[in-house]
């Protein structure tokens, strides 16, 4: 019989002889790690993954507003600067970066961002990252994380960039790629589209790494920008720069908390997207102006704005979207529109409507999304040059459909959220070369007050020049 009193088993000791300490889970950093793993493993987008994770944390009582802001900064900051941080980590390890397991690299990059991209004290950034590694990776790999981050902490961001980036004179594109955290091919493509010298491309790449403003659109016939400003308050919002329907929220503004957004009278929509829709709606037209088409309507932001504008003129909008679930999002965005509209699930390259049906047609075609890297920073690492070949036939097919769908004298807007020349001018030039019954219309006067719109007749917006996504628009009138 054992006469010893019951005792709790002793925890194993480490090499130092100290009792083993169970790792403590930091909710903020653990959530940030979860979001990064979803982006990597499921090809998810952070702007879709993060909100439900934050809501769950709030509902559990784990998060307050400051916690949510820190988690958001950790996720987006790490994704934006991933290329730079990868180069720094690679300089601190004795193996090729590709041999580091992705979850380990996520923890490392989260730590590097805290060290080099935030004001978190060095000791706190390292200890919190090592503790996260203990929770999600185990003690063995946590020691590796600790060793790497201690090396990183020996210099600041500028010092590390000077070490790991080639000089501009040696290789300009590779220098910009490392310094501004963009893949080299994206740097090259953006530089070709922008033209000009070093200053312009550096301003653009820097703008891609800045946190974008949250911009609202007041949907015509349902609310106004002034009403939105009044409801938000002057301290929390500003009028749009260019669109009369835009309201810009101050940093940290929560659009979902606004009654007008919850009711669908307003929505979240980049000002560049608004300008594209407004330009199409305001282009001069002879003859009837009764039937409008949004041929690639998902998820519904432009369609909702167009529907409101159409209703004010007694016109009707048909919103078509190939993917049924995205067509459902369009229907939600248009619900409550004061005028006639219809939403259908239809393939824009095989349309169910007759040729020559519409007076105005918008085709905002699927693209690489290189114009929205501020909002979807992970897209820069996910896209490949060969993706352009996959989009090219679809973009040309949709533009041809648009020109067939509009009546003679009607207007077509070809739009992309990419400034890549292969997705913008190359598509328009190629289609018009084989279509003698259409001509370009100067879109610049239809964006009054907006500076630096180039030589025309098409328009390319830029984050660093206009504070918008890099939206492209060509307006084309059917002449025969």
C-alpha cells in the first residue's frame, strides 16, 4: 500500500533546471497567425477572412477595439511587407528560405513586422513572437524563431534594406521589388503602365503599401453624401475628393455601424469605382436612354450606383453576373432601389439578351486586380505573369459582347481594376482593330476636377495621384 500522500505530478524541467512553463496563448497574435494561415493554405483574402475572426473574438469577450486594431495591423502589415521581410529572414538563416515551413515563416514575419514595422518595444516583440511559436509550433521551433528574431532586432528596417536589397544602379527593378515589397514582375508591369522615371514608380509602390481609406457611396435616390456626413459626424468623415456621392471615413471608422450602410442606402465603394460608373452614366447620348446593362455586376457596388442614377432618369438597369452566389450579392446591393431593375445569373460572353438592346453598357471585366493591392496585399504574391494569358480571351470576349449589346449610338464602358497594359489598352486596341463600327470617346471631361488623367482618350487612375484604386476606363461609342 502506498503511504505517500497524493501529489500533482512534477512538470518536466528544461535544461536550465527550471520547471516547465505552459505557453500562454495571446489572443491578438494567435488570431493574426490564423488569418495568415488561411491566406496561405486556402488562397483566402484577408479582407474576407479577418472580419469574421474579429467578430468571433469580440463575441467571446477576448477583444476590445485596440486589440482588433492591432490584429488588423499585424495581418495587413505582414502581408504588405512580406517580400521585404522574406529577404531579411533569408539573410538571418543558414538554409534556403523555401526550406522553412510556411507556418514557421508566418510566425517569423509577424515577429519581423512587430520589430521593424511597428512601435512595439523590441523585447515585447521578440517574447510575444516566441510565445506564439511555442503555442502553434512547439518548443523546438520556438527556439529557432527566437534566434532569428534576435538577429533581426540588431538593426532597423532601413538598415536591413540597405543590406539585403541590390543597389538601384545595379538592378533597378530588383531594388524596388525588395525595398517596396512587390514581386519583380509586378514592379516591371506597373512601371511600364505608369511611364516616367524613378520618382513616380516609387510613389506608386509606396502608396500600394499604405492603408487605404474606407470610402462610402451614397446611393442616389436613397440618401445623399450630406446626409451621410451628418450621420457620421464631421470629426469622423470627410467629403469625397472627386465623386459627389463619396464620403471618406476617418481611420478606424466602422461602416457596419452606420444605419445607412446596414439598410443598404449607402455602401462601401472606392472612389475610383464610383468615378468609372459616373463617367459612363454622364457620357453624352443621342436618342433613347432607357436601358442600361452592367454585364459583370458582382459583387454589386457599381450596379447599385448605376441603378440609382438610372432610376433618376426613368431608365432601367439589368445587372448580369455569371456566378450565382455573386449574383445574390448584387441582388442584396440593389434591394430597395427606387427604380426598375433586374438581376440575373448569366455568362456575359453568351448573353441571353438580344444584340443592340441597351443604351449604356458597363463591362468591369475580371482581371489580375493589380490596381487594388492596397486592399488585397496578398494578391501581389498570389498572381503570376501567366495569369494574364488566362484573362486575355475572357476580357476580349466580354468587350465584344458589350459592343454587340449596345445600340448604334450607345456607349460602352470597358473597365478593369488593373493598370497592366495587357489588360487595358491592349484589349481595347485589339477589339477595336477588328470592329470598324466603334470609336473611342474622351473619358477625361467626364471626371471633372480630377487631375493627371494623362493624354486620353482613356483614363487610368492611380493610388499615389488620386487616392483611389488603379481603375482603368475606356469609353467606346458604337457607330455602326
